[in-house]
C-alpha cells in the first residue's frame, strides 16, 4: 500500500503540535521568556498542555513500522487517537512562530515540494531549537521521516550557506524561550544535515571503518588485528563514546571496533552509555549490566569533575577488576578543553590502586591540530578527532 501524502501531513502536523506544547511548558520554567501569546497556554490549563505533550512523547516513541503503516491507511486506533488529540487543540498560526518561519523558508527554497517534506524538515528544526530536549525525540522523528523516504533535507550543507540562512531566519522569529539567533540556526542546520547523512547510512561508523581499513597507517595492522584472540569489550561512557551523537559520524571506540570486526569475527563490543555520564550515574544506570556482560576489557570515559565523583569511580574499577576485566580509563578525547590536574592525578592514583591502565588521550591529542576538531557547541568533537583516536586505539590493540 502506497504512502498517503495527506495522512503524512496529518501525522507531521501532530508532531509539530506536540513539540509546540513542550515549548509552552518550557516557557513556564525557562529564565528566557518568549512571546507571551505565541508561547503561552492560551485558553488551556497547564495540566492540559502537559497531557498534550505526553501524547506527543507517546506518538513519537511508537514503533516506526506502526506509524508508517498508519500513513498508508492501515488502522491503528492508538495512533489515530493520539494524532486526533494533538490536532484538536490549535497552535498559533503566526508567521513569526519559529516553526512557521521554517515552513515558509522551505517553501521559498524549493519549487513545488511535497507539503509533508516541508513540514517534516520544519518539525526537526523546531525540535532542535529546544536544544536540551532534542536528543531522544530527534532520533525517533528521524527514524520515522527516513522510513517514509526523507533521505536529505534540502538545507544548506556548507558553513557559508548555513550562516547565511541563520542571518535570514533569526530576525523573522518572535522571541522564544530558547535561542533563535543566527548561531542557533547554523548549529541546528549542521546537526540535522550530518544526522540525516548518518542515520540514512550515507556516512556512518561503518563507512568510516571501511575507509580506515584502507588507510596507510592502519592497513598494515590488519593481519595482527585479525589474529587477536576472542575478546568481549565493554564501553562505559558519556556522549564522546556514542556514535549516535550529532557532532560525529562515529565515535572513536565504535570506529575502531568496526575496523576489527571487518577482519576478526571474534571481536565483540557493547556500549553502556548515557549523555553526560558521571561515575555516580554510571553506578546507578550501568554498572550491574556491565558486570553481567562479563567483559574481558572495559574502556571507561566518564565526566569526573567533582570530589563526589571519586568514590563511585573507585567502586566501578574495583568491581570490574574483581570480576576479572581489564580496565582502561581514558582521561579525555577533547584536547581543546582545559584539563584539571587534580582529576588527572586522581585517575593515575585510581589506576595504580586497582591495576588499571590510564590512556592519556588528552595529551596525545595536544600533538595534533586539535582546534579544528572543536564542535560548534564548544563541548563535543567533530569526526576528524574521533578518527584520530580510533587510529591510536587500533595501534594499541595491534600490540596486545
């Protein structure tokens, strides 16, 4: 059964409404206040606004195959109910509402595009504007929109074009409870272009691994990597270990692992990861699962900044070593950020105490043109930096 374009428009409109109600809730708590009429609840109670936003979260996280099937005319009462409920409450139609600014921009940019496509791209930008809520639901929306045929976004793909678009769009937006300045649009456009390329398989950790396997530095290592004995590897870390992050097409540890998998079927790796992961959260969210995985080796990269991080970090390493896992602690893979000597000393002492190995990747990166790796958000790292550390990791593994 073919996709029904009108049902797709209906579905994406429901998503637009749902994201909007989340931004109304943000208006209530955010220190930055937006236009009171456009981002206010209007005649609705806050309780009703929360219900609507919960409906969006339920809809966005439903199995993609169900949403696609519904868009083709199949009957799914739960989808129908959520869509109808979201569309029952209108949102402002002002041309200054940022999502409407984006819809108008896409219509100016393209000749005769499908209404669904225009609104899907606008919906993705709308979600990304509320930057601390974009990660989880952006993955859900991308899966849906890619599944119904969105393979590119028709957004500017180079810095100059993205900067120009930001300067064009920012003045058109009403004040919002989040940034809508030109830099915000630049970062969002860059994020979405890269994320769609990655999630649609155009460029991801697998393509990077294949390229790296032909690299003159790595190709000679492949026979030894192929001969490595079976190993089960756990990756315990924050966003700098996660390939789903928008700033890179693959994380350093995943790229390295995929290179080994190309030549060695006995290599197995599993990630235990959360954005911004601290040792305290790692104990609560992941440690039991890591231990149950029974890794031969565990690589750890977590945010260790405060004295309270030290005891849970000690517990992690102590329990992993007691379970028989070799432990490798990475100090940081972002040489463009300052390093705290106290944290570095703690990590050295922790490794000495438990027989773990400290991988001083921060200083290794300092030998490179590391400023070129810095992401627009001043926190994360671009693909070239991850590829560098993947190479260094493979060189270490080749010597095992």
